[in-house]
């Protein structure tokens, strides 16, 4: 009899706590403002493609790994999204589910070369113009991307 009462109390507590969690947590605010996307100029796209495909960092991406680099700029206080490039061990690819999303201010494209890609990423990171995000397990990603450890100075976020 005591077990039944104890189990009943636990069930009631779980139901009440789940109700509180699901119905009282604040819902994310959505913006009615449309997101602006402005493509990069062809010369900017070519500069990014050349810098990425001829850089040794790409060779160290695991064969099943994909990194997305998404550029942005600002017009006044508004963030303007620019093109995104998916990078794999083979270079730029057209599709895939990125393991890492790198957001980089487009002002760095002008000075980007295959020789200074890591330096530019490090500079952007130190100036707050780069962020790296993922929705994947960070421990599994660390194991998967061990080949990029030698580039940690430019990718540390």
C-alpha cells in the first residue's frame, strides 16, 4: 500500500513539474522584420573560393566533415546576410549538413588569400567579427575534427 502511495505522489510531482516547465517557460520572441540576404559580388565569391580551396586547412577537415562559412555585413544597425560556402575535405561543396557554422564579417574578404586564411580568421575572431556555432555534440566534434587542432589559433572561438 505504501508503494502505491509513493508511486502516485511521484507521478503527480512529475506531471505538475512537466506542466510548469512546458507552459510557463518564456517562448522565444520572433521578429516580424524580414531577414535581408544580399549576394556577394562575383569577384568576392571567387576570392573566397580561391582562398579556401588552396589552403592547407581544408586538407585537415575529416572526410565526413563539413564547415559552413557564412558572411555578413551591416547597413546601419541591420545585419545583412551574405553568401554561405560549405567546405569539405574536397573544397567547396554544394550541399551537406555542416558540423560547424562559422559567421564572418564580409569586410575581411578583400584581404583574404590562400596564404593568410588562418591569420584573417584569427584577426576576425580577436576583433569580435567571427563566431562559431554548432548544434552537434561538442565532444564528438572534437574527436572528429582532431586534424584541425594545428589550426586552433585561427578557429578558437
